[in-house]
C-alpha cells in the first residue's frame, strides 16, 4: 500500500509540473507599440518607418494613436502615408534652434502625428495595424530615436507607451517605440568602393595569372611539336638512306 501511495504521489507531482509548464508556454507575451524601418535607417539619411500597433484587448478596438516625435533630435521632413479608414493629423512646433535642410533654414518641425479611426472599427481585437511615415534627415549624432506613443481604445482606455528603455536594465512595462539607427550611408559607400577595388585587383591578378599560364602552355605545346617534327625528319632521313643502300 505504501509503495502504491508513493507512486501515486510521484505521478501527481509530475502531472502538476507538466500542467504548469504547459500553462507557462501557452500564456502569450504582451505585444507593444513598436517602430521599425523598412530597410536601413542610416544616420544623416531618409527612411520609411512603420509604427506597428497591436490590439491587446479582447473587448475593445484601438481607435486612436498619437506619436510624439523627438524634440532633442527634430526631424525636418515627416510625411505620413495615407491609411484606409484613418484620418491623420500632423502637428508642428517652433524650434529653439533652426535646422538647415537643402540649403534652407527650417524654423519648425513635426512634434506629433495623430491617427484617428474614421470607419468606426479601428484595430479590432486579434489584429494589428501599421502606420508608415517617411522621415529625415535622421540625426548623425545619435544611435537611436525615441517616439513616445498613446494608444486609445474604444472604451476610452488610454495606454501610454512612454517609458524609455535603458541599457542593461529589464524592459519596462510600457516601453516607448525606439528606432535604432545604422551607420551613415557614406561609410557603406566607402566599404562598397573598397570591395569593388579589391574585386578589381583580384580579377586583374586572375587575368594575369591566366595569361601567364596560357603562355606557358603554348610554349610547351610548341616544344612538343618541335620534337615530333624533328623525330619525323630523322626517321625520314634513315628511311631514305636505307633505300639508297638497297638500290
């Protein structure tokens, strides 16, 4: 009886642990409002970025998104792409220090972009929506840009994605969308030029080696032909001498 009891206890423990493991795996990770570039977001260049907004509620839809653009690194050019079923509003603010763009002084920059659902649906539960924006010129003295966002649901709930992630620390509960910048395009062009130069030199070396190899092969062929011709001449001379002797 004791053996059966112990066995039953072990089975119950294993079953409980297995159930807990399945529950941990099945619980979905919470999605956040994020921003990512379509391709590279190179410093000093232009990029199209997508603000991706998932609906995290089962009983309400997302009807509004407000994105605050960075004031420490203002962007002179911000152009949203039209999204069906959404009205977009671009807000500009005066700059403390004017920006120079294509030789012109820019005294104001976009400080906020707001998308509001117009079809009465917005982003339904279980779905997400992307909001594309063309931005530039990206700063050359920063590695990332932080865009704080407010997500409003149809039940009037507002989720504030405004906490700035810190290096070496755990991700906050409501992280702000953060765009990582890549190296300046000039660096990439320089690397491409170096690679092209290296490829050219390699091709040149290969061509030279092939030419030298071809010349060496030709010399060898001519040498063999000379030996064959010489042997044929000797054989002919011997044959001719024998005919004279026989005559």
